[in-house]
């Protein structure tokens, strides 16, 4: 297998993050008869190169290429005939819809509110009738404000929860074929009808015969892969046909949009990959007592079937159910937000579809995730840029925010950001209101929808999933608590990571935050410490509470006899490692030493009061004994590095 790596993993990461980054490289090797073929045209090659460059992550070569889709769709005369029949079906369905749009335009009713609502509903019904690829395309478009207007997005969101199931007899036949034995040999019971249905498959509840454990059995729709390959071939052909128009009028590469969609769709079709996703999430959150990830039975999984632990919990938007269980709603909200941020900013592997049907509240107060088919990855560099974007937004550094857009792929390299900076400033100030706590993603997304039509902004597929994830989680939180403010939870987490994470790149960003325009920002340092203390207190409290509740939980379904979460005393923030690393940096980095000395003597005065305030904040957050032990242990290493640094200077001089 070949490995394409956009960057090497940095040293000095904590073990859990190193393990997560390393295991993120795992991908399914393709079967011998399904090797991706080289792009046939230069245009295909350019589109794929752009897709690869925007990923910026280590990844095995994907199963998807335009040539692979073309060869599979047209590999036999019967396949070519099926493509033509499929084109006729698509043209009939979409032709009828676009004909209705043309009629509305001729009659001057295209902007009528009732007409728009009716046409949005008609589009959803048309996509449903055309099958899984179009349902999935509708689900993707529901999160693409750069392509679809808001009223259509709202209608297409229905496709994420309301999809007709396929016959149970066919489902049971597929499960039995994948297991290689009769259903009764594996399950002592299985539900007669699906408990949930989606675009690519549906789920049954069963009980394992060998252990008596309840499991969810997810089975893929029959004959879906050939149909999807034909559809992707048609989509790619249309993308090539309209690519020049889309780049000129919409500022996006239609071929690239199709390639992103196709790559993700083929990955979701592989249920063994979903099983690996579940295991990866389990490893990432293994040490987090506030998050529950179901186990998976790999011996019972196949390319079309996944068997995982059944999660018996309370739907995350069931407010009466959560409150009646004695669970602290505010703490559950904080746990959910922090677990989502850890996926995005720490692990880089995040749940792409965290709607209310996929998130549950357990009786002991933990949050549980299910359905890991729609999972996306972010590279280390993109995780760091996202943290930069949060910091730049809070610090109202709009020019840097526009630069983050280029780094994240929203804007093409070389784009003139001059007119975009004031637009971002207006959006941010309107969205956060009078104070930072008033910020919400729904408002900023609505404003951003207008911006993407004015400037050449394209939202990469993985970030449409990020936006969808954040919007969905914020919506859930606001359902539970109407006065919920996302940044009140998110920014303490980011501050804590900046101050305590061992990643050298994050330490570098901390320095960038504290120095602006060559001046040290004392207010930012005190603000970061205070915010990090808030985040640390919440984490300690919920962890202790969850652990206490778990002690009385049953071993199978996690139900608890306790009355809910019990508040733990607030714990202090341990900044001993941060202080040790800061001292090491000061000894070894001459430029930083000069900057700190200038900060202490800025404006021709000693900033004694500011230093006193910082030390006052730190006195409860630094363990003198631990710090002294670490300094003594590190002295030989630090001394050696200092001597080598001085020797280098002598040799240079």
C-alpha cells in the first residue's frame, strides 16, 4: 500500500494524542479487483490534486477517482445500458422539477414565499424518489450555504431524519449472508421492523445469543453500490460540463465538489470502515469518564453489516426525561460541547452527523454517540488553524481571520482579502452583539450565507461537516437551555489547551496570542488564566460526578440508581508544566527573552503591578513541590542545551 503524507507528526505530543494521530492513518486496503486507476484527463488530475492538497493530512490513496467510477459504471455493456436508463430517470425527475421553476419564472411567482416553500418541498420529494445518492446529495446540500439558499436548506434538512425503509425480508437476507450463518445462530431475538432508516441503510435491535447483550444491527440497502457508482459517473460528467460556469458565477469548482462528495460517499458504503471509526472513537475517549462510545463486534461485521452495542439512553433533546432522571442539564450541555471540541481540535476525527437521533444522555449523566458512518478528519495543521481562528475572532483580529480563510481552503491562495476584512468585521460584530457571550453560530452562519454570494468563497466538504456539527450541537444545547451561549463553554476549553497542552505548535500560538504589534498583552494573559480555570473546574467537576454515578451503574446498559450528577468541589488548574516550559523557553530562546524583557519595561516603566497580578492568579494553580522536582530533573538537559547554544554563538562569531 502507498502512503501519501502531507506533513510529519510533531514530537512532544501526549501519548493519547500521538496514538490518535497515528491511528488516524489507518484506511482500508482496496481489494485486488478494485484498485483506483490513474486520472484519465489532465482536468481530472488537476481536480484531484486540489482535493489532495486541501486535505493536508496523511492518508492512504482513496478508493475514489473519476476513472475508478467511470470504469466500474461502464465495465460491461449492461452497465452502459443501465447508465443510460439511469440518465433517463434522472432527466425525467429533475426535468419536471426545473420545468416547474421555469413556469414560476414565466408567471412572475418565483419569489413568492408560498411558491418557494412548495418548490423546496418538491425538490426534497424528487431527491427522495431518485434514490440514495440523491438523498445523500440533498443531505450534503442542506449544509452548503455557499451553494443553496436558506429556505431550501431548511427543507432539505428533513432528509437527514425522514427516509423510507426498505423491506425487512431483504434486510434479514443481507445480514444472514454477511454473517455466513442463520440469524438464530447469532441472535436470540431481533426486531421485526427497523428502529431507524437512513439513506444508505437501516438499523434493527437484537440480542446476542452468546452473551445476552443488546446490540444495534446496521444493514446496508440492497444493490446500492452499483447505483451510487452510476450516479457518481453522471454527477462527474455534469460537473465537468458546468465547471466553467460554476467557477465564474459561484466561485467554486464543480468537479471538486463532486469529487469530495464521491470520496465521502464511497467511504460511508464501507461498513468495516465504520467499525474502525467506532474503535478509533473508543480509543480517543477511553480516558474520558463523561463520554460513552459503544463497543463493536468486529467478528460479526462485514462490508454491509455493523453490529455494535445498543445504547439505552435518553434522547438528548428530551428535556423532561433528562430532568426527571435527576441529571444536571447545564453540566450535560458543557460535557457535550467539550466532547465536540475535543473531536475537532484535539483528535481531528469528528462525528459528522451529531443530530438528536445520534446523541443520547445516559442515566449517569454521560453523553453517548452512535452512528459513525459519517466521520471526517482534520489534519494537525488545520486543527491549529481552527484554534487560531477562534483566538483571532475573540481578539477581533479580522485581517488574520481572513488569512485563516485562505489557510482553511475557503478562499483560493492569492485572493485579495482587502474587501473581505470589513465584511468579516461586520458579521462578527453583528453576531456577537454587545458582548462575547451573545455570540451564536446560527446568526453568524446566516450572515455568512450572504457573504459567500458576494465573494469567491467555497466551503470545503469537511468544513461543511464542521459547520453542520457545530450548528446541530448548538441547536441541541439551545433546546435544552434557551440562554445557552456557546463561547462561554468553548473559549475556556481553548484557553486551557493553549496554556496546558504540550504540543509545541500550540505553545507557539500562545506566544502569538500574548504578543501583538510587538507589545505584550497583559490583559490577555490574565484573561486566559481565568478562562482556563473555569474550564478546568468544569472538567474536574463533571469527571468526579460521572465517576461517582458510574459506581452505581449496571454493567450492561449504564443505567444508574443514583439520582443524577452530584456536584464535585471545584478543582484548581495545574499550570506547573506550563511554568516549567516557559522557564525552559526563556533560557533557550534569546528572541523570546528580549521580548519578555521589553514587556517588563515597556513605556519606560517596570510593569511590577501586572507581574504581581499574574503571580496572584498563578499561586493556586502551580504546585511548588512538583515544579521544583521537574526543574531539578530537567536541569542537566537544560544546561546541555544552553551550553550548546552558547557554543554555536561562539563558533558563528
